[in-house]
C-alpha cells in the first residue's frame, strides 16, 4: 500500500508544472525608481475600465511628468482589502501583494489612493511593470503619507529638467518620515 502511495506521489510531482518565482538581476533603489519614472501620480482606483482585468485610476495629483491624462488604466484586480507596504520609508521592496512570485503587486482597493510610478510604453499607454519587486504602485493612507512626502522630496531634488532643484540639506531625513508609512508627519507643501 505504501508503495502505491509513493508511486502516485511521484507521478503527480512529475506531471505538475514547475513554478518559477520572480527573479531579478539587480534591485533598483527607490531613488532610481523616482528618477527613471516618466510619470508619477497620486491616483484613486475608481473601478474597472474595459474589462475585469484592467483597473481605471483617476489622477488626483501629478507629482512628476507633463501632459498626464485624467485617467490611467492598468492591468490588475479590484479587492476589498488594504495592501499597505510594511517596510520603512523609503520603501525598497514591493508591497505584500507583489511578493508571491509575479514580481509586481496587481491588486487595488476600490476607492483607495495609490502612488503610481509609471513608464510610457510605445503604444502611448502607461505601465507599472518596469521595476520588478520595486515599490512602483504603493497604496497610500492619506495625502500626507510619508512615502508620498519622500517621493515629492526626491522629485524636488531631481528637478524638472534633471538639474538639482534643491540642496540635499533641504530634504527630509528618513527619520522624519516615521518608521512605517502609517506614521504620518506634517507636510510643508
């Protein structure tokens, strides 16, 4: 009897498809993500767009970029639960939904705000699928979420044309953002 069980187990393992986890050559720093994003917006998930696998976002603030549309459609699913990043600001890793082997978080809570770090594709659409395991579509707790404040500071540091707009001493230190995104600080903007 034990031999039959062992044979069935071996057969099942042999015919099941292998799972390939996300793998990357090197991680991208939060500073690089802010610098390399074509557009950064604070947006709210308002519903599905053309189908049940495309989420529509309404832009409520342009943090970086020009000629940003009022709505942006991204692949993903609407969910009824929050998915806040559990790391310290500045985030160096994707929120929990993106840690299951596919490299990117793809769930969005309906009505919640997200900070989207977008790249423009050849077809003029935007994507968050460009910095694997990076914090490119993080859920925000408020308009003064420490992650949003940190990203705004980095955009100020980079400057619109790539020249330094402010000195490093004018930026907030990581300690000023609190340990986790849930700890809010006052915004000076």
